[in-house]
């Protein structure tokens, strides 16, 4: 009996090790009209983290390979001028759109090739890979509608016609926007049991375009094999975060301060504290920092502030805190149970959350809200 149990445990361990084993994948292209000397690759591993890198273009194509142990969603952005949605032709800025990029899912051991051409969007599908049927459907059914929406947005930005004409154009744009969103939601509802489907559910939630009840309904019958993926866990975490509304008790958050010391919000029990989700890449976040500094001075001894950074390297995070004189508590949002962006369903930056002495959420706002000061006065002006 002992030998049987031992053998079973050994086989389970070997199976686990085999499952976690890294294997190389390859990503390559066979494109008709790729321009420029580089493309820009973004990789999602199912957590709310992402990686960015630049790939060289050689003879009109690119290649990439690495070791992986789980599915990855990839976006590849080219420099072709035809795909740029520029509100002002004389300026360099352009509206971001998924339809301007190439998309695929790769898994360990797979060889994936991108095929097609650029028109005024990326009409490019992925060959190979067990999960790319959903990606290709997105490109064929959703991208044309999204591209129509973006073209109308550019047209509206450039319009110099009468107010009546602009109003009509705006109606067209709004109708196109709704049509593209409806198409995407329909596609996701049909393919929630897929890596790309789960990625898109999270993305829709992040953009505030999919409610928590809608997301809950989409994943309730998902195939069990996807429940072990980080993409599912991230969606489930966002759904769970729906309980953190005004009046709810907030979770305890732990992290490491810039000086390397451990920190926990448990140390703030009995105090008012303001959580600020920010990143150095977020222009409104950085513009709001002087206001937070003023609030810290105004409510000295009455209010603590906790900054939670997402999207920066540790070095960039520490440098910004030191250079800007952000003299309050700071930690970084991590992964899993430490992914406080997902845990609290933060859908935009900056997001501010005011917590009371009993640990309950008193106020929550997306963006730089003008009534934050009023809310703080309401709770703190009479406090000694």
C-alpha cells in the first residue's frame, strides 16, 4: 500500500513538473506590405502585467521566439502610415485602435505565422496555434466595424462644416461605435471559453464597457480547462472586486515601500486614508500630485495617503517618488492576490478611494474629481 501511494505521489509530481515545463514558441510573419525598420510587440500573460519590446524588420518581415509555459496574447504594432488614425494630418498624434495592430495567441511549443496586408487597418490573420481561430474571427467580424468607427472619429475631428452637419456626423459616429461594441460583445459571448475571449472580457471590463453581471454571465459556463489560466483568474478577480463599492469594507493590502520595508494597510486601522492609483505614464495622475500634496498638508494628522503604482519599473517608480517629493506611503500593484488594480476593479487612472476608520469605503472616484476636496471636508474638517 505504501509503495502504491508513493508511486502515485511521484507520478503526480512528475505530471506537475511536465505541465509547468517551458517550451519555445515561434512567431513569424509573411506580410505583403509591412513598412518601417521595426515593429512593436506587447505581450500579456493573463495577469494585469504586460511586456513591451521592439523587433527588427528584415526584408519586410519579423521573427520572434522565447520560452513560455502558459498561453500568451500578443499585439504587434507596425509603423505603416495607412493605418494611422490622425485627427490632424500635420501632427504626429493618432487615435489608438485595436484594428491598427496584428493579434494572436501563442502557446508553448507552437509556431504561429501572421499573414495578410495593411489597408487602412490590419487585415492580418494568424496561421497555426490552437487558440487563433477566435483571434481571426475578431479580425474578420469586429475589425471592419471598429475601423469604420475610427474613420468617422477622424472625420468628425477634421470636420469644418456647419453645426448641423457635425451633429449628423456625430450621430453616425455614435451609431458606428455602438455597432462595433455590439459585434465585439456578441463575439465574446460565443467564445468566452478561449484565451482571446477571456482577454477581451477583461479588456471590456477595464474600459467600463462590460458590467460585472454581464461578465459573470459570460464565464459561468466556461470550460474547466480555462479556469486554471491566468486570463480566467484575472476576470474572476475583477468580478469579485465588484463588492468593493461605497459602504463595503476594503481588503487589507500588503506591499513593499520604496525603502524596502514591509507595509500593510492593517497599520492604518482607525484612521482615514486615501488610496491613489497612479503611474508615471499617466498624465492626469502626475498632474494631480500637487493637489495630493496640498491635501496632505491641509489634513496633516487626520489623513494618510497610500499611492499604488501600476505599470512602472521599480526604478522609475522610486525615481518619480523622490524627484516629485511624494512623501506618503507607496507600494506597487503586483500579480495574483497582490494585483490590487484587479482586486479593486480599477478601470482607469487615476482612481481614488477614501477609506474610513472602520475600514469601509466612504468615497470612490475615477479620474481627477472636483468633489474630492468636498468629500474630505465632509469627513475631516471637524476632526481634531
